[in-house]
DNA sequence: CTGTATCCTCTCTGATACTG
DNA sequence: CAGTATCAGAGAGGATACAG
C-alpha cells in the first residue's frame, strides 16, 4: 500500500474487510488475540524456549501457549526449531513476516499504552455520567 | 509517558506489557476484538447510525454491536450523539483518540490483508508437513 | 523439557422477545 | 429506531495427569 493509491486503498480496505473478511479475520484474530499479542511481543525481543516464553508471558497456561504458538507457526509468523535430543530443546522465533506483524502490533500497543490515562479518564467520566442518570 | 521516549518506550513497553498488562490489555482487547476492529474500521469511513452500522458490519448481532459500541464509547474511542426525538436518532463517530487507534489498526489490517496469500501458503505447507509425519 | 489428553468452568455469542 | 432482557449453545481457557 503506497503513494497515490492511498484513497483507493482505503475504500478497498473497507470492501475487503467486509467482503473477504473470512480470510483475514481468522488470521487477525490469531495475531490480536489475548495470547497471540503477548507471544508476538515477547518473541519480538528475541528467540525463546517454551518454558522461558511461558515465564515471560505471565499468566498463560501450558495449553494456551502451545495452542497459540501452533496457530502462529501454522500462519507463518513463528518459526519452531526443535532439536531431537533428550530432553528436547525447542526454540521459537519470529519469521520475517512475523517480525513485520509484531512491529505493527507494537505500534498499536505503544499508542494504547501511551493513552491509557486518557482512556481511564474517559471511563471515569462515562461511569460518572451513567450513575448521575441513575440518580 | 511523554516527550522523547523512543528508546525508553520500547524497553518500558516490554516491562509494561507484562507488568501493567492489566491496564492496557483490557483496552487492547476492546480494540482488537472481533467486533471492535470492524466497528472502528467502519467508523473510520465516517459517522453512522446504529442500524446503518449494523448493516455495514455484516454478521454482527444487535446485542454484540450495542455491547461493542458501549465498550468503545466508555474507553473514549467512540462518540455517541443521541437526539432525544421519537423515533430516536443516534449517531456514532470516532473521537480524535479513536481515529488514531483506527489508523494504527488499519495499518495492521492492511499488512495482514496484503499477506493473506503468504499465510495461506504457510498453512498449506504446515498441514502438508503434518500429514506427512502422520504417514 | 516439551508437549498432548481430559475434564470442567465460565465467558462470549446469537436468537428471540420485549421496552421506550 | 435504538436498544435491553433472557436463555441456551459453542468455544475459550485453566487444572491436572500423563506421554515421548
């Protein structure tokens, strides 16, 4: 997406989002889902082994981390390198595509992080207005 | 969180994501959730009334659209303008903050949309490798 | 160590019906 | 038109146990 197609791209995006949503929606949900976001953010720092990643993404269960990583690997965002030793040693890292996505994701996260106070203020205002009506 | 924080922001981001995740995670999930994404994308085109929005975001139920819009309004991403007429007329639009977020979101969506083919290829490769192992 | 399998809970979601 | 209320099903998510 670039240059003079800016306008066209925007309109087509909208069409795409709602017409071909089927294709991208699923992918997007892997990326933006609760654990997908955190896994990609963690891997943006560098490669990690399964349990290291699990400690990094605090609160994730074994099951969900495995599930998330499989989805991301299948989508081509994450590379899985397994050494067939005993005990097994598996390292996860971002692919080129995964790094791009993680970058965009990071921009979005940074924006939201930077505005959390605004959001919290908005929430307080909203809740106050609500309870005022209730009275 | 302000001023010249480019470098610091990245390192702190990582800390934030995992330490204060509580604060931003919830917000991020409203934004990136199934309907939040689509609602913001739709409103990026301009203001819409409830049912117009509902037709635009194809597949959303009354309930989920109302729920999504309330969450986004409470977070300060969406502005709700209600005329107290009969029948009621309510218009939804993006706030300045909402527009910023929608922009970042659009970048992410565009990236994913543009790479859907790569993802689908990765999926085919992954599934093939899987079934090969099964044999 | 790196997962898979199972069971169980709890939230999200959608269909339906109803209110202002 | 713009929602709210309620209910039931589907799926996400977590705890535990076990396999390679």
